[in-house]
C-alpha cells in the first residue's frame, strides 16, 4: 500500500512550529505578525475560507484583520482598501479573497497589492521572481506541495514530474518551482493541459503526477505507472444522496483505483487542501520577520 501523504497532520505541525516562532519573534522584537483579508460579497465558499483563516491566525498568535465589503462595492473602494493596507505597518501581509464580484477587475486588484505584502503570491512580480529563482512569496498551494515533498523526503532530482493544469495559482508556479536548479527541486517537468490530444500519453510517463484541473476522478489506474507519487490538488463537490450535506468531496484522481498503484498519494480531503492556510501563515511570518528581504 502507498504512503498516505497526510496534509492535515503536516499542516498542524507547521502551525505548531509557527506558533513557537511567533512567540519568540514577539519576545525578541515586539513584532506581532498581522494578516489581513478583504472579502467582497458573500460567496459561501469564500466565507468558510475566511473564517478558517481567522481561526488559524488566532491559534498561532497572529493579528487577524478581516474586512467585509458588500457585493456592490465599487472597484475604486476595493482599490482604496488595498492602498491603505499597502501603507499600514501593522499589516505584514494581506489577501483579497477571490473570486471578486464580476464588475471588479481581478487583475487590476492583484496588481495593486504591494509585492512586499503579497502573501498570496499572485502578483506578476512575485511570479516573475519565482520563475527566475529569486526570493519571493510563493503562492500557497504550490508552496504547500513543496513542503509535503520536503517533509516526506520525496527526492525530486531528475524525476519526471507531470503537472496537469496550467493555472496561474497552481500549475504554472509548481511547474516553475520544480525545474529550478535547487536541492529541493531539479526535476524534469512536463505541463499537460486541455490542449493535449490524449493526456494519458504524458501522465503514464510521470514519476510524480500533480493533478490540478478540477475534474472529479479524472485520473484512473490506466493513466499512471506503477510506483507513481500522486499529488491531487482537486477539491470537487459531487452529488451524493447518502451524505448528510447531499455531496461528497473528491479529487481529480480516482483514489480507489490509483492508490494501489502509487508509492505515495495525497487523499482528498486531508491532503493538499489543509496545507494552503499553513503556507499563508508561513508567508505572513516571513514578511513580518523580514526573512524574505
Ligand atoms: N479563493 C480561494 N482560494 C484562494 C486563495 O488562496 N487566495 C485568494 N486570494 N482567494 C482564494
């Protein structure tokens, strides 16, 4: 049976480490890391994320600032909050929760965030620095995947990693991290996407498969080779009348089929998902302590 890569336990471990480091930073310098979140509108999934971010901040001793604005707020009003937070020394990092209401240009808002406080790692300057191997805030899901590789001693050097999906938030940054000539990376990377005639041509070659496409249970046993390491980034809701909520969560990988062939695999839920908040806190700590400068 494969090693189950436990993101929930790893996330708890990272948050415990951060709690200790935060107490030490405060004792040594008086600095308390401050993370702010701007939520525009009342998207139910976003509200859940934001509440769990606030809880996680409180648990490790960060200051947490949450600003909720109505869905009909103007782009100008949103940009004014971003500008104020860029200039607020008590806020070391902040994020604008996505998606934003349709009338607000997301790119414009992402561009307005100071790269010095861009703990989401979404700003083009952050992604550009990542590509050329300079210190930067790495977006939280890719950072979480790299942390899982490190903590589970999965050696990337010379491995063929196939990344399924080319989003700015996951596919592009993780692919660019993994081919860097660094001790924790140095892999050979293929990015596969909807333009491929037959994705299985690529996934069957993967020593390590990272699936981030948002298609429930897409990857089946016949799409992977024996011994593959599987990182499943998908968090998909599928209808299920047997569940009290009427749905269940599943990844992009058909776990029941693929796990028996894998040497290591992340479950959904409890794999990559819980790592995201841990890395958001970690990025905020780096900003507060000046680790990135
Ligand atoms: N919406 C869902 N996930 C995220 C995230 O990681 N950052 C932001 N800003 N919005 C999100």
